[in-house]
C-alpha cells in the first residue's frame, strides 16, 4: 500500500518528531482550536480563521494534501445549503453557511495534526491519559486522515467521471442525495471496514494488548531523508 513513503506516486507528509511533550502541546492546541470553532461568538471567528490559515500553510509546507479537505467542505456546503433551502427556503442560507464555516474551522486543526505530528508520538501522549488500546485506536485514526481524504477525493472523482450526479450544484437538489450515499459513502464505508480488519490483524499478529505498557515504534525513515 505504501512504498518508500509514497502512495500512487504522491509524496507522503513530512511529519515532525516533536517529542512527547511537544506532541502533547500540539494535541492540546488542536483540541482547543476545534472546540473554539463551536464555542466562540461569530464576531471572533475571523481571528480563529487566521490561526487556521497559518496551520494550513504550515501543513502544506509539510507536503500535506489539502485537496480532499476542500472537496469535503464543498460537498458539506452544498448538502447543508440544500437542506436549509428545503426546510426554510432562502431565508436562512446565511446560517447554513455559518454552520459549515464552523465545521471547517473545527476540522482544519485535526488535519494539521495528522500531517505534521507522527502517529506514534500521539499514541505515546494518549497512553498517558487513557488505556493503551483506546490510545492506539485514536492515534491510528488521526494518522489515517490524510489517506482517507485522498481516498474520498479519488472515489468522488471516479464517480463524477462515470456520470454520477454528485457535483456541488447537483447536490442542491435533494433528489441527488441518495446517489451521493450510494456512489461515495457506501464505497468509503466498505474501504474503512476492510482497513479496520487489516489493522486489527496486524495488531493481533504483533501481540498488541498483551502488556499494559506497550512500547512505541519510532519511524526512522524521516531521519534518513524520508527514504
């Protein structure tokens, strides 16, 4: 699936080794920013957006792929505005746009964390506050976010090429929503189930869970030019 840090010819993100405490600080920052996206009043959201733009710029410098996130936001915007138009007419489209903006601001810090901080470091930090098995699940999920955004983008583009009516403008029509579920969401769900089974098998073959204090493998590829 991955060969020399690349997948389908794409360079993998250059994740940083911030150490345990640096990774813990990054994790706290992400949780704070994501929570603020829903808790801050509307007048303070531009300041939060500016911080998120800095994180996005840094993530892109680390070779993080932002295209999948952009496509997700556009799909979410089309779906939400279509739902608001169906339920309230055109009177509350501004509220729907604001809701999508808050979701986007909550999503971007997690994307930044997934493309900049090594998953094994996140696992070490989480093991300090939760059982090792739960820490493994959360760290693996965060580490797979870039992979999943790429998969969503590829599935979406392939379904568009075969004529699926799932373009943002087409999703304004609620009649096309079942096609989005059938063409994109169901294949993605099948992929997630297959990937979860593979990860569970890999963890079992390595006797994961047989000790309460597991060791954490350090990826040394980045120390040698990410070869």
